[in-house]
C-alpha cells in the first residue's frame, strides 16, 4: 500500500491534468477577486467583503472532479499501469484505495488553490471580512468533506469504466446532472407558498382614482408534507446540492452535511472495492 501511494503521489506531481485543473481553479479565484474589487470601486455604495466569493469554486468542483478523476485514473488503464500493479502482486483493494486517496488529495489541492487565490488576492485588495471566522471554518470543512465524496463517486466510475474517453463523457454527464438537479431542487424549495398580493390603481368614468387590492394567491407548485421533506433531504444529501449551498453560504443544517458526505464516501468506496475485485482487467 505504501509503495502504491508513493507511486501515486509521484504521478500526481507530474500529472498535466492535475496542474491544469489547479491553475484553472486558482485563476477562477483570481478573476473573482479582481472582478469584485473593480465592482466595488466602480459602484458607489457597493458592499464587498472577501468571504462573499470565498467558496464560489464549489459549484465547479463536480466538473473538476469528473475531468480529473476520469483522466487521471483512465490514464492508468490506457497505459496498462493498473494491470502491471496487479501482476506485481498488489491486492485489488490496495490498488483501489491508493487511487481514491491520491484522487481525493488532488481534488482537495485543486479546491484549496481557489481559496488560496481569494485569500492572497481578495483580502489584500479589500481588507474586509464581515463573517465570523468559526462560520467560515465550518463551511470550509463542509466543502472539504463534499469534495472527498465527489472524489469517491467519480473514482468509482473511473475504476470500473476502463475506457478513458467513455469514462470522461459519463463522468461529465453525471456532474452536469448533479448541478442541474441542485438548481432544480433549490428552485422548488425556495418557491413561495403564496404569491404576493397586487395593488392596482385605475380611474373610473367619473375621473376618480380608485385602488384595488387582490388577495394573495396560493402557489399550486409549493411543496408540502412528505414531498417537501424528501426534497429537503436530497438538498442536504446530494454532493451537488451541498456544493450549491456552500457556494451561496446558505446551508440551514451545516452540521449534518459532512455526515452525509462521509456516508456517500463509505458506501461508494465499499461498492467500488467489491466490483473492482470482480472486474475482468485485460
């Protein structure tokens, strides 16, 4: 296992896709910091603080995870590295665990590169932090747990689909499903129970101005009962939904999100090891 990890981290340090993803993540943080600073300078009364954009990269992490895991692990299949590891006598479970650990480490570094850019560039530009530090630290820890869950999901796909191109396509499709479902679920949960009343004024035949108020209208699509609880559970459980909540810094139950991420990581890893042991590797 130690040999596999050393080899994996050595390959990570030389991986072109890792450094490209890290550079893009850092660039997103850099551009976000400069853009917000210019908006503050150009707009009178514009309120800005560093934490406003501290976790903006979270919404992109499903895509980073799909691309990085698909190409990083897929290359091992195309180069015959996984087969050589098994021929050398390494257990299949050790091969699987080493890959998921290296992938998780790589994705965490990609995520932290964005935060580092905002801290190093955004803070010197604004010198403003309004949110309490414990809250930001908690959000940061929640985001790290969600990144590991994403790594476990896409590592599972990459270890079971030996075709690199096919794996990347499937992983990207899944990442977009995560994002679209997150926005859909959020939209349904944020939909108001009643549409606000409308006040309208008009002039009658005598020239007198009259005001007419309409009653609030109940939203037929408002979620209630068990259906709403299911949506709320999915909004906290799915990694894409967690990332959206962290990006918007609006999780209502931040303490439970890492537990869901841990559960996803454990289940997908267990399933991955089980299926990988039975996988026919040519």
